[in-house]
């Protein structure tokens, strides 16, 4: 596939996903190297003048007042080693590639003062597909230093890394790929660490997945309209325009497009349907709005200098900042998680409506044989369990922090945790969408008079490719998972 080109201004979540999941190569515009050279020169000049520069000639955090006057380059190695405190399961391959790509994109803006050679070493690590083993726990959102220390460790030949499917000591992985350990100059270690690349990289992947699943949810809603004999006139443009809440007009248009050609548009239907169906457009619209906000927040970070200290090339000076702090990013993903949860619970409600006791003219439990047949009703327990898990994970964590580093870091955002739990919500949501689609397809088979719309017929065919019509009771769990895999693709 085509390479992704970093310019310091144009990186998108789609670029990060292509690098992380399709192994797209990364190229860098020449102007980036010009900025890197200027930034490095400015930083060295400021340090030579005797200016105190955080993390270059001072300690970090609670050690801020400790001067570093001897072997400043060696201090950068010490800085990396001293922050390798992460624990927990290792990040998955795509998340690791995403965070490496995110850090490179942010460095390309030119505010770090990183040595161009070290930038190139990180670029080579990504393009040669050497993936540091990075723990998942250790960041509270005030920068991801502890987790990014694992990336920097591999760069200098320490720690562990995956290469061609096997985990090696990093020095061995580098050698196998024809690379040498990086030599860190003043501030280079801190330039690698002091950013929110874990949150940003993983957040890009979550936003991509949520966007794909938003479309799947839209399709399952349209299928539920068919299944329940719903009133599509609720999607009339004039209704949406009368109260154009965020995303509502667009979502109603998309649902109507999926129903185009359906006999529902010609049939006599109920005046009002349950709210999970009747209010689908505003529910989906709110989610689409939250997803755009999260995407915008990620792409702002990908194309910004979040460094501390910051090398301001245009003003020829170096200043300490709080740009590594990400409250807006954390809030965006907390909001996205809540918006997904709301849409997911509406999906669960529609599932219960479809599989209930002979509702909406459908056979009880969607069983063609009736009697003591369980039909789809046992799957209601699974749906309720998934909905409960989503509700639990949607609880905000933004305010859950402690003061650390002797009170120097007395505020945090928990952005990595907000992003991680949002990823878990997306995965659970995918299971609910699959359950709704499965039930809706069964209901459609039990409505022989129905003519599906062009879009809903495609969704029905997607379901029936992995799950045949239920004629007699059978285990449906494996078929739900098969449909989940189809949706994931």
C-alpha cells in the first residue's frame, strides 16, 4: 500500500490505522528535517548559554531542583532506565505501532529539539517492524513517560522487542533487523518519553473502530425497523429539521437511505414505536457528534507539539509547558464511551422488543414452532449481561487520580484508562449489534409479506451468510461470535 507521509500538520486517524494494522511505511517530508535541525540547534544554543532546561540539565518531577552538570548525554540513558516502571499485559501489536507512529507524527511538528538522528532511529524501528514490548499500566495521563520508557529502551538496545513474530532482547532484535542502538544526546530521552503517544495512538484506533461500528449500528437499526414493522415516517426530514440536534438530520437521512425500496414506506404502520426505534436518529446523531469530537481531539494531538520543554523555533527560545496534559482528550473519550453506551443500550432495548412475548405481530420468542421452544429468549440474558458490562465501563475515570512526585504532579487526566475502557466498550457494543442483527433477520423471515429495502437486504444477507434461519432451538452463541467477526472485518 501507499506510504504515509508525515509533514507535522496532516496526519489523520486513518493514517495511524494504516500504519498500525496494514504495516504502511512512513515517509517524512524534507521540511520536517529542516525544523528538526533548527530545533536542535536552538536547544543546544540555549543550553550552552546556561539556561536551565527541564530534563536536559535538571532532574525530572520532584527532582526538578537537582542540577545535572556532568555527562548530560548519559543522564538521558539514566532517565529512560529510571522510568521503566510499567506493569500489566503488554500492548497488542497494532496499539504498539500506533503509539510509535503517533510519537513520530508529534515529533515531526518540531517542538521537541530531538536530534534528527534519534528521530530517524525511531522511524527505522517502525518501518523495520521492530515492536517494543510495552506494558499497559503505568500512565495517569500526565504524559505517558513510564509506558514510553519501554519504547525508548528498545531504541537504545535495552528491554525486549518483537521482531518477525518472536520476542527477543532488544539488542538482538535490532541486530537481526540490521540496526544499531540509538545514541541519545541531551534531552533526547525526554523527547521520546514526555508525550501522550500511548493515549493518542490507541485513541486513533478506537475512533476508527467506533466509526466502522457506528455504520453497523445504523444498519442494525434499519433492519430492526423492518423486523418490528416500524414507522419510517419518524425519519421524515421536516421532523429532524424542526429540532436539528447534533447529527440528527444526517442520521435520519442515512437510515431512510437504507430503507429505500422497503414495503414499510408504503404500509400502514403504528403511529408511534418504542423510543429505542422512534428516537434512533437523535441517539445515533449524539454518538456521531461525540465520535467527531474524539477524532478531532486525536488529530489535534497528532499534529501538535506537546513537548515539555518546548522549543519555539519562530521565537528562538525554550520554555517549560503543560502541553503534555490531555484533559480535553480524556473528556472526549469519556463522552464517546457514554455516547456509545447510550446507543448500545438502545440496541439492547430493540433486541428485547423483537424477541419478546409475541410483540409486534411476531411469534413468541421468534420461534417458528412455538410451544415450549425457547427460541431467542435465552439470548436476552446474554444481551443484558453485555449491556451491564458496557454500563460499568462507561463510568468516568477522569477524576480518579492521586497527587504524586511529592505533589509536583497533583492533577492527572487518566487519559490512557479512558481510551482503554472506550476500546472495551466498542468491543462489547459490537456483540450487541450482532445480537440485534441476528434477531432482526429472524423476525424478517417470519414476516413473509415484507419487502426489505436495498440497504436492509444487504444487511440481512450479511447475517444469513453466517447464521441460517432458526427453525428449532439450537445454540446461537457461536453464530453471534461469527457475526461479530464479520462486523470486525
